[in-house]
C-alpha cells in the first residue's frame, strides 16, 4: 500500500529538512513532520555517534515521550545498551528494522528489549545510516508502538528516497557551521586590529559591514553613510572614492585587471586621517546575483592602538613577562625613558632587557624589533 502524501506536504518536509541546515531547532521540525507522515511513535537523528567518552549529538521529535523518562532512557541507552543495539553499524543507505535482524520472539526476551524498548512501549525500530563527506556516520532512527506495527515496503522505499536529501542537508549544516566558526575567528582578529570592513554590491551599495566599520560610520568623523553608500565629508575626496569604486566595478564587468586603490580621509576632530583601501572580490559570473559582493572597503583608524597579546609574544619568542612588556611598550612608540618611567625601573635595566630581547628574537635594532612585534601573530589573538 503506497504512502499517502501530496506534493505540498512533501515539499514542506524537504523545506524543513534544508532549513534545518541553517536554522537552530529546525531538525526537530523535520523529524516531527516525518513522524506525522509515517505514523511514528518517535523519530531521532544521531549526528554524532555516542562513545564511552562522548554522549553524542541527537535531535529528537520528542513530543510523545515524558522528558524525565526520555532523559533516563537516553542515559541508560548511551552508557550501557548502545553496544547491544542490533541497528548499530547497519548497511549504509538501506532501511533496516529490528525484525530484519532478530525474530520477534527472540527480541522480546533480550535485555535490550526489556530494559530499553519495553519501558518506552517501543515495538519496532527502523534504522537508516549514511556517511558524510568526511566518512562520519549519521543515523536516522524511527520507532513505533505495538498498535502502529512494523514498517511496510512502500515506507522503506520512501525513506530510501530521502537519503540524498538527508545527506546533502547534514553536509550543508556541517559546512556552514565550520564557515561560521572560521568567520567569527577572522572577525575577532580583524576587530583587534581596529579594521572596519564593508562589502559592496555591483552598484556600489553597502551589503554588510562589521562592527568596527559601523562604529566608524556612526561617529561621522569625516566619513559616514549616505543612504546605502559610503559618504565622505570632503566632497573632492568623496568624488575620488566614487571614482575608485566605479573604476573597480567597470573592470570587474569587463573581466579586466582590477586596480586596488587607497586614500586618506581627513577628520574634522583633528585625529589622524582614516585610511581606506578599495579591493575587488573574486566573482563567479555563473553564480552571481543582485546580492553578490563585488568590492570590499577596508577602513583603519591609526588612532586605535593595536592590541598585542603579552602571553603570545612570550610564547613566540620565549620572552619573560618583563621582556614582552618592554617590547610591546616600544612597539607603541614609547622611548626608552618612557618605558623606564612606565615600569618604574632604571633605564639601564631596560637596556639589559632589550639586549636579551634582541638575542631571543634575532633582531639587532629597535626599529626591527618594533616591526617584528607589529607583524607577529601576537597582534592577532
């Protein structure tokens, strides 16, 4: 008997599945919809398999089971009975049920059934496993109570048909999670350097910006935002910036070499000029859309001190705490006398530390030390 499911319901099921790759808790929505379509007692998705040192990662439809019983059963299952589960390491991309592996009479007598399945009123379990691009096993587990019965062949065929979508959705979710983690690390490092970043579309309009760029625009100290464009207070420089952006966009459209331009923006406050660099982004013509980023604007405020990690500097060059502190103070433009006054030590002591710093870092001049510190990874914690 075929499964009764219309196109709209199937479309909604796939929509929930793919939305789960980008939106928190949507895995539960997909599992709940699958539970309704197949008349299930429960549906679970094991994204990370449990181990003796890791409880694993499991998403669940969860409406029917008492939370306390679910947590107790899950703990018992993960810690004691996972190894006894006959659906562990089943053939890939193939629907397998308990009844395929073990006769019902034999199953009822097993500890696995008596201690885990029976308390939850589970009669049958269907399993479907597949591998990610990195060969990690993902498992879908579906359960039914005695009244719901076993899984039919059309239901198995339906689940098998979902495998490519399940695999693609999980892979997308993992990839996007990794990209988001990397993006956060990059954003933190860029913020430490007080660099504002704006991305522009093919019309030169702002698509997005980081927090530092937003702060610079809000201060309106020589640079601000006019509707959806970057606006410089100096009209001549504003025309120059527009020219750089237009020149870069035209070159991208013509597949020509794109120039990288820069300009300094005076600030009415009297602080040091903002520094702006206009840089193109790689464009795939076959995949671009109205929302595709074409250019990046990098903005830096020289007034902002670069944050340098004392601990990282110590680790990189085997410096003592005093040596690392002196190296950082010198990189910030302080003189030997100012360093001695800041640390309340004698100038000869600073010189002695500096000789040790030179020996450990391999530089021979104070200017070389400053350059080394400012360009080291200690400045990107």
